[in-house]
């Protein structure tokens, strides 16, 4: 639950600190740590610029900024954003050259280029395609260190078979709800008349202040936003270089570099009750994520007891329990091996 707070006459600098403090107070009060990724919580705790982006996105409204921060972090966890990287994406998506990074606009913002004519709606691959879009947005986020980016959506040569309203809605939702103050413009290049009715549908999804970020351009007007030397020839520019997708070797290396999974211990205090005999043994009552070390054993949070140091005992019998652990030189004993893995 997000507790909204409004503080009138506060500067943006003061508001981002209040957003952080209120978010963390709500987190400690509710104890719902498992709703968020730890890496995202660290950004709230330590990244002033990230907190202030929510304030800027909501134009100084602290309550709305707090609600957006909560929604964005929950979405990042549920979608698995931190696990999206080149190594988990199909090489064919890169080879299609439908979405890729391309130079910068006049404000120095990196550009994500979308060539609509190369897109074919494929419901069976909808989630993978969304992950692919998120991959490039995350790449731009890392490149700008929390700055803004622009999107050029070239509709030149596109027809109804290329139109994917679900993907367009997803892209807009990313910038409207999950990536605060990160979008400079969406430039829609040469939309054919056959696709223009779709704009009325898209416009209905947008808040009024977001509509101004979407601009319809042609070969002349696009240069109000991007200089000719940063535009491809087909858009009236002078840049002749082409995007080069990663090779199979690049993808293989990316997969090999995928960060190893870490053991995650639930912050849910209810998990403590599943450790039989540990909570009261020797008067020790471990708290969520706490590590208690004695001469005889180690207790980690409410889920694991190591006794002795070379043995692991899992004491969860739920059919839904899943414990994915990477262990070297340990022996593992499962109390209920049929329901553990």
C-alpha cells in the first residue's frame, strides 16, 4: 500500500528526498520487500537523480510520483527487467533490423530507431518482442545515466500488416508509467494515410501532456529535431552507415557473461515458521534476511539452516516451493525431495 503525501511549496530537491523517505517508510511498515528487486530498491535508497525523475515526471506532485515509483518498481520485478540482456534474446530479432539504436538528436539524446515496415505482428512471440524493446530502452538508460532518449518510428513503406497496436501501446506505457522522465520525443516519420485512423486509437491512450511528445514529421520537419548528418539517407539525411546486428559469436559471448543467479531469501516473516525447531533453539529468533552464526550452525533468514558448514537443510514442504541454488562442494539434504528442486 502506498501512503500518499502532499507537501506544498517544496522544491524538487526537497521532494525527491521526501519521496525516498516515504517510499522506504512504507516499505518498512508493510514489509513487502519481495514485491521489488533489491537492485531497484538500492536506486531508491541511493540515487538522487532516479528519485527526482519521478518528481519531474509528475511535475512536482509528490503523491503521484510516489505512486508511480511503487508501480514502476513492482512492474520491473514482475516482468523480470533485470534479467533482460542480449544473451536471452533471439538473434533473429537483432537481424531483422526493425529496432536498433541510431545516433543522437539535436539535444544529444540517443535515438531508438523503429522501422515499422520490417515488423510483423506475431502473437506467439509478443512477450519476447516486448523484452527486446525493453532491452534497448535499458541500454539507452545505461548510456544516458538516467537522461532522456528519443524514438523515431519510421512508417515509410509500412502497411496494415505491419501495424501492431499492442506493441505501440506497450511502448507508450513504458515511457508513461515505468521509465520516469526518460522520453524526449516520439517522432513518427511519414505515416501513410492508411495508418492514420490508428492514431485516433493511440491518442485515446495518452494523457494530454504526453500527446505533445509525439510529433508527426517528414523529411523536412524531422530536421527540427535531428540534424541531417544523424539521419539516414532514406529520411532525407546524409548518414550512410547501417546498423550491424550482433553475430552468433557475440550472442554466445553474451550468454556466457550472463550473471550467475544468487540465492534469494524471502523477507516474509511468515517463512520463519517453516523452520522447525530453529526459531526457539537456544533462544534465537532469526529475522527475515538475518544471518545468525553459532558454534554449531548458521541460520539464514527464515529459510535455511547450515549444520555443519558443509551441509544444507531445506525445511520447506510446500508443493509450490522452489529453491534454485548454485552450490559447490556441499552436500544437500531435502526434507521433502518430491516437492523441492
